[in-house]
C-alpha cells in the first residue's frame, strides 16, 4: 500500500487539514512553533519528526518542512519521502543551505510556496516611505516628547519619492511585484537585475549581474529580493556599496547573506549612504551586540516581511495544487519545483 501520510512542522487549521484528509491523506504535526528555522541546527529543527513512531515516519510520502534543514538522517528516518514542500521564500539562509545533491540522490522533489510576492512587496513600499519621510527619527522624537528640533535635531526634510529610481536585485515573484507597486504608485524608474538579463514586466531596464556596477550609481533605492546562491553571496559587497550615491538607501527583505554587513555598517556610520531597512541578517536572530541596533539611519525588523494572516492556509493551498500530480506520478507537471534551478 502506498504511503499516505504528510508530516508537517507547521500547524494548520482544522479546516486546512480537512481539505487534505478528504483526499485520503493523513496529516501529522511534528513541529515546535517556538523554533525559528533560521536560528537553530538541523537536528533541533527536525527533532519532532525523529520523535514520531517509526510506523508514521515510514508511511510519510511528503514533508512540509524547510528544505535547508533536510539531511541524510532525516530522509533515513522517513525513507519513503519523495516530496518536500518548503513553506518559506528562499531555499538557502545564512549558513543553512539546501543539499541538492542529497535530494537528487534520494529522488526528492522540492516545491516552494511562492506566496510572498504581495506581503514582501508591501513591506518594501513601507520601507521606502519610512526612509524617505524619516519616520524612525520622528518616532524617536515622539518618544522623547520633542515636537520640533530641540537644538540637537536638525529639521528633517521629506524626500519626494515620486519619479525616483529603484534598482531591484531579483526580478522574480517578489521583485516584479515590488516593481509594479513602485512604478504604479510613484512613477519610479525601475531597473532589474536577474540571471540572464531577460526583460520582465514592470521593469524599464533589466541587466545581468555584469551590469550591476553601472546601475548602482543611478539608484535612489537599492532593493535586494534575490535568492541566496553562490553567485549572489555578498552581491552587495564593500566595493558595490561604495558605488551607491550618498543619498541612496539600501533595503533587504530577502537574505542577510546578500550583503557584506560590516561594509554596510561602515557606510552607514560614515554617511556614505543615507540609510537602510533590513529584515534579514547574516546571523539570525540579530545578535544583541550588533552595531546595526544603534544606527539612527537603520530600520530593523525581525524577518517578518513575508508574513500574512493566511500564511499557513496559503502554504497548504499550494501543496494541494500539486498533490494530484505527485500522487499520480506526474511530477513533471508540478508547479513551483526548485530542483532544476536549485532556488
């Protein structure tokens, strides 16, 4: 009898689970909702699965599980798993990278949820406006009960975002939606960077990484929405941060590994760029002694830009969309498959 169990490290509503069970699939929750997948070891993250009875683990054909935590040990514990549905936006984070060779050897298909375009692009717009309108500084004044400058504060001029230029590294689901919003709402010039320079809707210009250096001095906002792969690790290097114009802002809601963090700190301290909004970091949670905490021109959020009230339902919907194709052996028809490009 074919395996019929899905093991998940995410807890879904009774309604979401019912949609799965009506299709003859048993759902088993084996997660720890207090664990941040970006801040634990692989064995810690999978501990709930290892604790399950062997009968359940052997009956599992799929995991709803962050793919950068999949190990040989995990697949040995669940020997019939042939599908991992990744609920996050990126398949690599920090020092945790997906082991694609292992997955290929074990014939495991990885699908990604692709549900982050709307929430992250909305957060990008929020960052753009907060930086341009100096909202963090005004919030600080509010806490200090300062209505206008008190002798230590200069008057903060509002910037006009309308007609500015946004350079977006990554023209996929998130980047394209961010470009659409910025162009529609603020008539921004949008420049995209992708792997092959292909034209993408809502971008005025697109280039490969080879064109990034020439584009950086033109941008008022540099926004990183790219996946983290070897080609993009530290893509915003010290040298490239130095190419940004002095009044420019850097926004990163994607992966901390895209940016040379010490170089960014230096540029912000020295006023070589105007500010930054960061939702992801080289180490997460962001260490208490990170200098980023105390920089007045930085907005810090704790890796929340992809959040949405229906997050788990959206993850389950994407899983259900692929369920029939997987169970009938038509894996080539599944959508959101990451194995070929490995992101």
